[in-house]
C-alpha cells in the first residue's frame, strides 16, 4: 500500500501536463497501444501509475526472493519509481516505460534456470519477453544479446539453449507479421519495426532538457559501477549471479542509447531497472540508516523541484 501511495505522489504531476509526445522510438506494438489510448487522457495517466507500481512491486519481489540485498526494504522499487519520474517529461507514457515491463519479467525468468536440469520453458519465456520488448521499442532487441551472458551466468550456454531462446523471441514477431498480412499491411511491418534505429547523433545530446537531469543519471550510473565490489560483498553465490545479471542489463540498456538516431531523455529509461536496483543496494546494505534516508529524501525533493519548476515555466 505504501508503495502505491508513493507512486501516486511522485507521478501526480502527470495530471497537470499537456504536451505533444515524441513517437520517434515507438515500436509496432507501441503504435497500436497509442491508437487504443489517449496520450493526454486521465485514464492513461492512471494506467501509467498502475504500470509503474506493478513494475516496482515485481522488482521488490525479485530482490527479496533471491536475496539480492542484505536487508528487506522497499528501496529497490522506490528508487525505480523515483528515477522513472525524475524528469518532468517522464510523467508521460513512453515506449521505454512499457518495454521495461518485459525486461523486469525476463529477469525473473532467467533466475528460474539456476541449477535446473529442465529449463526449456524459462528460456522460451526470456526470448518471448525480449521479442515483446523489441516490438514495443526496437532498440530493446538488444535484450536478446544480454540473454546470452545472463544464461551463461545462471547455468551454461550452448547452441541448443540459444536456439530455444531465439525461438521464443521470434514468436511475437511472427504473430505480428501474421496480423499485418491478415489486414493487408505486410509490407509496412519491417519499416515500422526498425523505425528510429541507427547510430546516435551526439548533437542531439545538447537538445535534451533539462540538462542537469542528465548529470544526475550519469552520477547514478557511475555510482553503480563504483559499487560493484560492495554489492557483491557478503552475498550468497546465487545472489551474486543475480547482481551480475543486473550489470549486464545496465550494459544492454546503455547500448540501446547508442543505436537510436534521435536521442532524447526517454532513452535513459532503458537503464532505470538495473540502476534503481543497484543504487538501492547501497542504501539498504549500509548500517547508517539515517544517511540512506537522507539520500532518498534529497532525490525526492529534487524530483519535486524539477516538476514544480517545469509546471510554472
């Protein structure tokens, strides 16, 4: 209940925003989602709040179930909500936000193959979720490449297991292809599926606003990298493997930024799941609870100031 209230508070600014959304990175599935919803509608804002709440709930569930943190807290989900709401433009529905759902669920599926002899279904599910993420936001197709080291970390990788994962990834794509042929739009699927992909233009970085938000995210990612050893310290082998998978997801999320021609602040949402979880481990593992609460409070106030400033300007 506390997590839901927190989500509503930090996402409440979405009800006061009125802007034209960028659809440059929409995948095929996201295009249809936008057709079914109104980007500026109250119901859409409520749906986004529920989506982020569920994502944060699953993150906390996985962290607790697989003992990734030393203490049982709500920090992993809280920091994910906070980072996904920090910039004013994040209050809107975006393909990255929807695709993060499939990334989070795939993390849970990867864990199911740990020391298991029967693992065909989890491998298929990992691929299927990667395919769904690709249809939502094309750059998220890199999640399939991340699945290879993730499977190797949790168990072992070979040609058979990779093919099982690949088949899962192809299923949603084939379904979408079949649908497009049924409505006589087969020649439009591929151009829509890869729209916006290409090497990032560094010049677009200067157009991202607010620029100080980028500095905050750069510091968050840097802190994740510097805390690698401390995140693994005094953890079970199974927990260490899960943390390694989070770092691979952080790398895959960073690579998605590099393969999109028109960079904008929404692209940073690709790293929010692993970054939010990894940063939270420092706050939940530290013995100085006062310092942990202060760090969270500073980010929370920064979010409020950013959104209030955006609303009155």
